[in-house]
C-alpha cells in the first residue's frame, strides 16, 4: 500500500505463511506479544513514527499495516491480532464487539473522512440516472453514506453500491457517469487532486460523529495495563516530535502516506482533533449510547 519498509504485500505474505505453517504466531517468543492491525490514517501515524524509530522493539506491541478497513475484523476473528486501530463504527460491525474495548481514544475526525463526487449535491438530488457509489462495505463507510443520504434528503436517488478497497478507489479517474466516493486521508487527497469535489465531510456533517481509538480484546488488557500505558506514552511522544519538527516526522513516515506531499500531509493534520490526552465527557457518553464500553479507557 506504500513505498514503505513494511510493504502490505510483505505483511500479507507473512500472514499467509503463518496460516500455511502454523508457525509464525505460535512461536514461544511470540506468545507474549500483542499484535495490532492498523492503517495509514493520519491519526495513527504516531504509531508508524514509533515503529520506524525503533521505540516498539522493547515493548510487546507489533503492528500490521493494512489497506482495507475490513481486514481488521478478518485478522482479529482468526486470532492473528489482539487489537486494532479503528473508529467506533468498525467496532459496531464486529460479531463479538462486547469483548472488545477502547484502551485510549486517539482522535475525532474533523474533515479527514469525506464524500466526494463528479457532480454537485443539487445535480445528485435531481438526477434520474443511477449513481455508482464506491466505498468499503462493512465499515464506517456504510454508516457515513447512510447518514449522508438521510441528512441531505437523497432517499429517492437511485444509488448502486460498489464494494472497493481504498487502494482500488484511489485509481479512479473522473469519469462521465455520475459517481459518489467515500474516502479518507491519505487517499482523499489524491481524489481531490484528480478533480473530484467535496460534497460533505466529518467537519460539515451534523449527524455523523467519528472517533478513532485503539481497541483491544478485554482479556488482553487485563494485567497488562502498564504496558498499554507505556504505548500511550510513546504515542504521545510521537505527537510531540511532530509538533516540534513536523518535517522530520513527515520524512520518517512518508513511505506509508500514499504519495502525499509534505503540504498535503500537514493539511490533513488539521482535519482531526487529538483526544489522547483528554476528551470531553460527552464523547464517552456518545460512545456509550452506541453500546461501546469505555470502562477500560486509560486515564
């Protein structure tokens, strides 16, 4: 998914090898490790920075870098990971969501998730054509799209959903037929550069509230709270490095950013609100109303 030192194909090869041999994840040296799947969302980049700086080597945490949001569920349900970084909407799509809890909140999306199109909102509302909708189904993209349709009064429009990964979506060019695309950073920048224009984002939507967090199996958290607290400290240190020297931070992680320029990356960092230090109480209340249990959140 990136010109990275840890390529997605290498990761997938590793996982396939693990399935084939039954060896990689069952080695005694791996027993104490905590495997977490993630993707290059702007809010998760402090984990990338920590990994690239070698800070995670003396911790039990090992990250698997993915493209598709649905891969979090596949890896977790097959026992390859004990946790993942995601939004609360991904969690709500899990079969066994009651045993998974946020350890710490990371950010609130404030424009970094968006819906774009080659038509204006008024053109979409009045069209008689079928409109293809490209999105990752089984993820928050479904929830985002449903909220968009309801909030903008588009229930009578004929939409045709097409399940596609962000990697595939990023290759789309501006075409003649009307399309709607649900995307997020860093993939969103490329679509806007191709001429797709913004319809709505998590900054402009009134009814869609997206929180990113580190979610982990409750049994894995038990007795290892200090290790997770240490991971949170390393995450915070990564953000401190970003704030003190953003160009060095970008140079360290840019192999994961799908070709984003420094200027584009810096723009995406303004499209989230960090929550790792403290968060308004109403955020926990909102998560609880969505049946996301917050009793494992670190102080």
